[in-house]
């Protein structure tokens, strides 16, 4: 098969790993920088260009690895590949849904997937009431489109929460508030779903001076055995968002597992090291099963 990985650089570890496994399986693979892609509409058949090169019919499947700063453009390029009947491991709508934390949580709440108590608003005049909705401090404050633990803050008191929220509202920044799950002790679960199967899972344990359990923020990792309910949540969250490959983040609470967020372009370095599972190979096998050879 001819496979395109939509990514900005082969220096990105996950992109390199996926390309390596595609080559090991005997496929032609090319990294396509989606920020250099253009779409021409209004002709008999819409065209996709990489700079000046027409790549409309060059690939049997694509694997999107879309960065946060170019989500809209990247998703639009993915959508055009979809409309040209080229298989994608993540649908454009799923990418945009997963990138917006509020939209993800709205879908999960509607579908009965358990999530932490959450409040989002743009009203700067009832900040105290918003905090009260969550039972007072401490509360978690998140930017709606942050990644890798960036834009996630812990306000330990109602006073500090009000100060942070007031500042962010004055900066016209979209945020959401969530209850702080103290019993989680700074730990969460990262679960990789490929197709309709959980292929790897790990526990992330935050640094002693940081409540955020994210690998990019220095968290320790270890393989973890999931409960049936945790698997159920991960599989269904991925399905509800319309993703073929996803990283699902859960937290263990007194009320049971709660979904935190879903990542449409999950990193592979930490979880492959922690679990010794070849996640990149699973992704290529998923493409082989679902992609359609054009030649």
C-alpha cells in the first residue's frame, strides 16, 4: 500500500515510529506536511496539492498526526482526502471534536460516559457561583484546547481559583472548570485504542511537585491492567468521537473511572516504552485491514 503520514516532521518520534513500521511491513510511506498542502475546489474533481505537486490520487490511506496550532487546516485537508474516498485512521470530525475538550465532554455526557463534574462559561460576573457548582476549592482550571498538560492549573482555594479565572476571562481565553479528584493522587491512565481494540495501557504518576500526570511534564509510567469498565469507556469514547486511533485518558475516583479527555494523535514513545507493545505496528495493521489499494 501507499501510505501518507500527515505530520510536520519525521523528527517527531511517533511519526518516525509509524513510518518505520510501515516500511517494515513492505509499504511505501511518505510524510506529508499538511501545512504545505492546498485544496483546489470548483473543478470536476477537487485537487489536493503538496506545494505545486498534485497528490490527489497518490495514496491508499492516510494517518493524520495533526498539531494543535493548525487543527482547522489539518482537519480540512483530512476531510478532502476522505471526500476523495481515501481511508483515514482518524476522521476530520473526530479530530476537531477531540481537540475541543468541552465538545468531547458534551458528547461523553450525552452518551452516558462518566466524566468529572465540569463547568464551562464565558460569564465573568458569576465566577463564585461557578466555583460553588463544583463544591468550592480546590478546582482544576483547563484551557479548552491545551495539550500535554499545558494550560492545566490547580487552584487550591476559592480565592486563588477566582483570581485565575478572572484573569483568563479578561484575556478572552476559553476555559473549563472541573472538580479536583484528590483520591487519584496525581495518577491517571493512558489507553491506546486502535480500531475496536485496546492495544496498550499505562499508568502515569505525576512528579511529586506537579499534580499533572503527563509524560511531557516528567511523569513516571508503568504498564497497568484495566478493569472491564475502563476498557468499555475507552472503546466507546473512541467510537463516539469517530476515531480509528486514539489515546484515551481516564482517572480513577471513588465514583469509578472518569474520562478526562481523548487525544486523536496520541504520542507513542511513553506507552511503547512502558508496555513493550508495538503500538505503531498495530496502527499499520489497522490501515492494512481497512485501506483500499488503488493500484
